[in-house]
């Protein structure tokens, strides 16, 4: 059983779609797919029957730039001398764009098995929005199957400080990267015997010529190092880990999506012998006629 795992990494995570395209073109069967943040978008698009490498599906994000800064809300709380604990963007426009991308589909309608990762700040637990229950329960994970796909992706994408948390059923949901940026363990719990993971954040963390003179630059560097450490901790659990070299891409640089998809495709071709080896071991290669 072959599982794909797509790590979070902001817009650079669109590279996952390029890796997936190369595998689809070769007829490789995917049995389960798990994704965090931008990886969750690619996983959800594929499992809802769309081709995530087709940039037309990303147009609500590329063309509309779903950024809705909550200036009034921030000023109101500052005026009242309250600590602002939300995010600089409400996330309403992001939700609207995701609704356009994914419609009203429910998690249980997705095929193959899917796990979209978010974090509940209220309980400090990892939340897995899943198309079906896990075969092997994880004690630190809460599984949710009764939810709209677009809402689950919105939760997984809610980068702390940027987007305000999504509040659902007494949960305060933010980006899955806070607890599990590379959900290999979740894919194993779905029953995957062989796993190919894709990570774009590690190359960012290893870049030397970065801005360390401004607060945003320092914060970005800290986040990238932290997320890369999550991936490193999980790497040994994957049969293959691919790092598309997308270069520097801002977390919300939507216009870079087509380039990231192309870099993901190139990375798959560069690792093609290894991909085929893992797919064969998982019994996921097409049967010769």
C-alpha cells in the first residue's frame, strides 16, 4: 500500500502537485495521501477528482489573492489595550477561495484515503481531518471525519499570526505544521506500508543569504528552521524523501504556484528510479499488458 505525504511549506508546497503529476502520468496507484497546510490543498484536490497540477484549479488563489487584513479589528483591540492573539487576516477570503476550489464535498467522499492535518490550540492536540477512521489509532491524535473538505483545508492552512484561527466545535484550529508538518506517522496509521514524502521547507532552512536584519526576516527564519526540524525527525520513517528545489518563495506568494508545480515535476524526474523502486515494492505500479 503506497502512501504519499506532503509537508507544509506555504505556497512552495504547490511543488507537491508536480511530483504527483509525474506519478499519475506513469500510472502509479496512490492508496493514501496525507498533507499539512499547502500539502493539504494538493491532497484534497487530488482526492476530490481534480488534477492539482492543472493551474486552472488554483486560479481562485492565484488571481484573487485571498488576503483580507483585519485592520479595524486589530486597531479596536489595541485601542482597548488588549493583547491581539488572532491573526492579521480574517481568512474569510481564503475560505471563499477554497470553497471555489473544493465545493461542498465532504471528507467521507474523498478517494483514496486522505488525512489533512491541523492543530487545536485549545487542547494542544493534532487534528487529522480524515476520509475514514485510521486503521491504527494514534494516542496523540484526534480524528475528525464529519466535516467539509474546504473547511478542513482552511484549518490546515491557518498559519498562526497570519490567519485568524478557525473555531469549530470548541476547537481553535491553526496550521497543522505546529504539531505535525510531515505526517508520515498518520499515513502509516492509514495502513501505508511504503511512503514517499515531499518536503519543500528544508531547502529554505538551509539557505544562507537570508534577511536577518528585520523582524519579518527573523520570524520567517525561525519558522523555517522549526518546520525543517519536524521533517528531519520524521524523515527516517519514509521510504523516500524528495526535496524540490523551488528557491525562495514567500509563504503567500500565490503567483509562484505554476513555477513551484514545475519544480516539483523536475524533482520527481530526478528521483524517478527511486520512486519506481518504492512503488514496485508497494505493488502500486501498473500491471504490464
